């Protein structure tokens, strides 16, 4: 029973790891019946095996998940986010139970009604409170609908290593025997027998390699679940993508990079991806993107983690490093651009503003770097501040056998991975033309141009005198998607099955080699890193732009995208979905409800030291926080209260305008649903009517003979509200006033100049006669009109 239980635990662990990613992928496309059937079979397998081993808790949990999925298959219940969350909860509980089973050897007692109850039809009928963007598990091959065979035996890793070493020796012996047959001129029957033996060895080699090798999509499987859970927790919308899942990596190597990869993805969600409001301000799509891809380059696997978040700020990294005493100010000034970014790899360094459950303790990227370097890998950063960060992990495959092309240069032989070779031609052939362009060379093959690298120049060696110029060959190399170049070599030798091992650290540090091998002649040969040579040559091998038609088309598409009007979709406080041009939004502000107040019949908001008008008929009820769109016309700000930001979309070409001017300018269809368009012109026009306009200079008004303080207490507030500066007596600090208001009916006690107009105020309501030019001091309109006639300063 112990052996059966161990087999069950190993089988279930693989099923649960596969099921987690598959369930999240199915959530992105609930209509994918093949995906649903595959998940159903995975859960059914767990239920059947647990029933045989008498594990009632595991059986009950898997049966509940199977029943819920079966109801979806029969069309009796919808596939919504709450259902997916419930099934994932059962997957988590099963993982916990299996861990305890492995420790104690028996199923622990307990009650699972909480997670089973979460799958109840009524409880799971409502949508989740926050809808996460689609997190599809995109692979190069579709998820198989057929349940794979889980029958297996457990084999110690040292035994696998021994078998692999034996097969390696057999391949090397076969290569040497093949060379001896060629040189001896053996009979055709002997050669035919050897070919059959060679095919058998190749099949055995592939099978043994697969014992330790595993598709890297097993490494990617838990990532969609991690992204989904963290996105919900942090209120972010993230689309997750993977590619290159068919690449194979040593199982032990895969275990060593599992934790660093998960940490980098979690770090990207926590630090890299901005909040919804910050992405709106930056003009980005509300739905962020994180992509993880893998590819093979010689004896290395490259895993790229890319996000379109805020990226890294080198200046902020330096400031934080100085504040954390990671470096001194003097050391920081001597750092170059790359060294500034590499500060995140310093022990104890963290960019987090506060410690959270996800990150912020300063034990992250330094551990990632140490773990990757411990297995002979490297970590590279490619930063675009404000646009995103790419982290590249290069790890060795440890031991593998690949098909290689043997070439000669500078009197020595080198190997090139056959998978990177696109074409082989003679350099002197009629279809090849080589031109000198600037300081480099350009090879044109049948009208298609490639940058030309000469292997001797890349290696820093002189061409061998014995090499025949007419035999020089061009190898068209494609190191990665979207890249290609021509490599000039002295001669092509042969194709061989090569056993690749890591070279000495000093050799690998050059970046030109991916490992070492022993071909059939018994002389060690270095395997060239086709991507590393490109980096050493510092040339652009991008295929983009080689065709003028493709370039023009790409530029036209980019111009159309730049000229497209972006629309911010939001949910209004009344629950309606509305939109407004993104270009008029200064930022999305979140303020406490107490910051909004009502004054003079209008709602206003205090944000910092400023007060802004708010488009609202009354104060919003309840406490908490209030989101405000800050609309800006270049001079003034108007706040528009909303419930939540939904997305940023392209404004459709067809707009149904409103019948009359007002808050709603028209209606458009976005995704088949009607969306009301806010008219920012009408809003600004409506609220600017009661606001004082800005002037370059406010006129200065001096109050003369204000003996009892009436002018300062009663008159000055009126004048300031109308756009005047007010001083009393001789407080003008040498500045000549634009007008003097005399508060007595006699002569002004102290003249300020004969050309300064004077307005006298009287205390009596009626004028003394037709020649009386004074103004009754409580006649607001007459006073402001007199000021307007004298200096034109009134703005009310």
C-alpha cells in the first residue's frame, strides 16, 4: 500500500499542477469544450484513484468538483468566475491533503464542507466582485483533450544520470565508428547494417533524454493561477501569455528555476504593473500584459519575462540605494547606466514603499540572481522606463544531444546548432552579392539582404593561409524569431549528432560559446552561441524593415494608432457606463468623502491646498473614498465623480449625437453596448460662467480715509471678489494705485498723484443734487460700474 500511495501522490501532484493552469485558461474561454472535458477527466482520475485507496476526504472533494464541472458540460449551470474560484479552492484543499498524506501516511481527519459549499449553485451563481482580465494559458500547441497516461515508476536520479552517461558514450562511439567506416571503404552491406544500428541508437538516445527532459510548459503551468489570484487581490487587470512551452529542459534544472520565475512574476504584478488609475494617467490600456516565453539557444534555454508596467527608474534606484546605505553617494556617482539597474540585485535592497505579503523585505532579486548563477545561468535586465521591464534568464541545459553543423574558420573546427541554420550557400555563388556598407558588410541573397559576420573577425583570429577563398561558405543563421544574419566561414565540414556539455566558466564568459562537444574525430570542439555572436558584433539583425512594403505598412498602422482618439470608459455614480476623451483627463483622483463640501449652492472638493468645482447636484452619501476625474482645459480644472474606471478603448467612428447641447454629447456602441459620451465643452462652459477669469494683472485699489475700518471690513471683500487688489492708506509699498476710493465726502486727506482717478463714497442714500458724482457706499452695482468705467478691472 505504501508503494500505491506514493504512486497516487506523485500522480495527483502532476494532475493538480496541470489542472490549476488549465482551469484558469478555460475561464478565459468558457466555450472551449475540449478544455472543459480535459479538466473533467483530470478530476475524475483523482476521484477514481482515491476511492481505490479509501481516502474519503479526497474522494468527496474531487466528486464535488467533478459534479460541478459535469453540470457545466450539460448546460445546467453557467461557467462564471465564482465557479472557477470554487473549483480552484478544491484544488488547493486537495494539494494540502496530499502534502499531509505524504508526511503522515494517512488521510487526516477534518471537514471540507466550507470549500464544497462554495460550489453550491446558489452561492456560485453571482459573478465575482472584481472581474479579472482574461488570463489565457497560450501555448504553441493546444491543450490535449485526451487524458494522458499517468502510469509510471519511480527511478532514482543517480540511476538516470548513469543511463544518460552510458548513452552519451554510445553516441560518441557510433560517431567514431562512422568515421572509420568512411575511411576504410567498407562494403555496402556493412554500411547498411551500421545505419540500422545508428537509427536504433538515435531512438534510444531520444527516449533516454526524455527521461530527464521535460517540456517547460510544466514550469509555466502554475503561473496563470498566481496571476489571477494576485490580480484579484490588488485590484488590477492583467492579461497573461506564455509561449515556447514545447522547449525541453532538464527536470532538475527546472526545479532550480521554478522559485525564481514565480518570484519575478509576482514582483511584476506588485511593483511593475501600475494601478488602474495610474495606467489611465499614463495613457496605457487598463488591462496590463505580462508575457513569459522560452526558447532554446544552443546549449542554453532563454526564459523571458516581460511586462508593460512602469519599468525601473535608475535615478529612483540610486536614491533608494543611498537611503538604504547600500551604496554611498560617491559610489553612486561613479555608476554607469547598467550598474544603476543592477542595484536591485544588491542584498537587502527593495524598491517597495512598504512591506506587504508579496514583497518589500529586500530578499528578492538578490536571491533570484544567486539561485540562477548557482546553476550556471545569468540574469539580464532590459528596461524601458515608464513602458515596462524585461528580465531574461539564461540557464544551461546541462547535458543534451543536438544535431550540429561542423564548420571551419582560422584553421579550427566549430559547431553550430542545426536548428538555427536556415540555408548554406557558397560565398562566390551567383545568387550572392557582398557589399561594403559603412564599416561593415552586407550580403544580398536572391534580393534579400543580411548583415554579414565573418567568423574569424568575431573570434579575433586571422584567416588560415591554407583556406581556399573559393570554398568559403555563407551560413544563413536565424538565432531567434525576427532575427537573421549571414555567417561567413572557411568551409563546411559535416552534420553530426553532438553531445553538448558546459565549457569552462572562462570560455562561457566570453558569450560566444554555448558549450563543448566531442565529434567523431575525437578532438574537442566548441559550440558557437549564434545569439551571443550577434551581441558581440553589436549589429542589428532584425528582419523588420528589410522590406520597404512591410515598413510602410507598419508605419501607416502605427500612425493610425497614434491618431486614433482614445476613450476612457467608466461607471458613473448612477451605475451607467459612460465615456470621455482621454486627452481631457489630467488624472484620476481618489479623495475621502469628507474632502467634498457644498458652498454657495455648488459642490466643491478640497485637494491638497486647492479647491476645485465638482459636477454634482448634491454631496454623495456615505463615507469612504470618492473617485474623481480631473478634467483640464489648459487653464482650469473640473472634477467629475465616478464609481470606477473600466477600460481605455478606441473611439468608434460612428457617433449618434444628442438632440440638444448638454452633459451627454452623444451615444456610441462599444463592444455591442451603448455608451454615453460626456461633453467636456459643455461642462467647462457650464461651470466657467460663475468662476472669476484669470487676468495678467489685477488693478490696485487704495482705500483712503478709512478711519473707522468700514472699508476693510465691508468693502474690501467685495472688491477682491471682483478681481481687485486692495490696500488701505499708504500700504501700496511704492506702487501707484489704479484707483482711489475715498470713504469721506470731503477732499482726500493725502493726494497720490493728479492722474489717479478718485471715486468718492457717500453715506446718504440720495444724491445731494444733479452735480453730485459720489456713489452710495451700499450700492454694489453702481460702485462696480464706476470702477469698470475708470480702470476696467471688474471681472465679476
